[in-house]
């Protein structure tokens, strides 16, 4: 997958006799394109990507995804706290698995946000991207004030030689799949619903850092995550799996139990993610890892002291093993 940034993502315009100054990374004219924010790459987004790829294979055309960074809400409503479901590396890694040829990342600035729907259609889609076909979701909107929609594209597209396909809304459990729904599920610890909507477990990612090694003294050494992920799950204990991103086998999953919390027994205030990997004795300090959240075991609680805490960790670890075994992992 080739990644293009902003204005570099334009169709080739250098004709016969053009100078070297016009040469730049470019989309092929007439590619198949999907447009959106794609926060989380959930089942709705996956339906778009699958339709795009199916059409690409059918027509022999290259495929491209056009998205925005930072998330538009960060620019349009900067005072409104907003947490993304994925870091950029996570997003790119999942997207690459769909075989998309190009990812175009548009800097979302106040000036860009001020483009009218008509300007976006003409300047960005027609002149810069020049796709043969566009695939968007039912709730897709664009342009200042979100005046443009998928229906706008479907109405205008054929007149400028662009075929437009609108993918229906995906639903699970009689509710629409959306990034908003997934964020709410994760924040409340309802991992089953988040997993259902994502089509995969939610993951937090970051680097393993040195802790106070209290877990080791309790007989349960932990990998302490300094999270890059913005959205952490509701405080509590979880059955998890660990992916070592810097290893020779970054897709291997190690079973673990993870506490996401403030460690109230020891009067700590910072939220940490501490994972105890089962039957594992390697040094993870400095490594980047993903913590794959599979099932919530219990809420965080205060214990009378180290002995009671160690006993509870033992129970949590055994329950996590059983959960992972039931899930087939």
C-alpha cells in the first residue's frame, strides 16, 4: 500500500515534453476511490473496502482510500474532547490487510474545512483525484456545513464521468454500526459489543516501560504499557492477548491478564495498563506491544494489602485462562 500525503495525491498531469519539476507521486487516473474518516475501520467501513476491492478485481483497476488527519472533529469542535479508536500505525496496519493500493491522507485544516461542497467536488475529486468510480457510505457528508452527501455525489457524478455507489448501513443487534457506538461500548467495558461492531477485538498499543516492579514481588510480573492509544477501556481486569510488534513474529498472540486502572491498593492515581503474560519470562522493556482486549473479568477494587491482592490476581489469571480457552485462543 502506497501512502500519499495531501497535495501529493494528484493524478499524473505531466504530458509530452513536461519538465521534471512536474514529476511527483501520483494516483493513476481512473482509479476506484472511497472517501471517509474511517475511525476504527469497523464493519461498515469493511463493507466499503470489500465492495471497492471486488470492483477493482472485476475491472482490473487500482484502488484508493482518501481520508483525513487529524480527525475533522478536532478542527471543527476543538473544545469537544474526542478520542480516536486507532493510532495511525494501527489504522495503516489494518488497512493494508485489505489490499488497497493507495491511502491518501489529507491534512484537515480550517482552510480545507472551509471548502464548499461544490469546491470539494471540483477541486479535490474531479481535478486532483479524478477517480473512475467512488464508493461511500449512506451517512457520508462533505463540504462546509456538511452540505454535500452521497446523494449529491450520485446526482453529480455521472455528469462528469464518475460512477457512484452508496453502500447501505450495516447493523448488528438491530442497531447501526458506528464509531460512536463502539467508543461508548469500550468506555463502559462492553467489549462484546465493540468486538461485534469492529469485527475484531479492540486493541490498545504502546511501549513497555519500567514500573515499580510490585507485580514481580507479588509473584506476577507485569508488562507496563505507556499507551499511545487515546481510548482506554473502563477500569477493570481483562482477559487479553499480547502482540509483540517488534519481534520476528509480530502476529503471534501471548495469553495474558491485564489490569487497566489506578492501583487503588497502593494509592496510585495514574491510569495504567499492566499485563501479566502466562508462562512467559522474557524481557519486554522498550518493546512496542498491542494489548488485545477479549473479555472483561471484573471492575477495579481496593484490597486490604499485598496478600489479598495476590490472591485475587491468581483468581483473575485462572479466569482469564478459562475465557481465552473458551474463545479458542
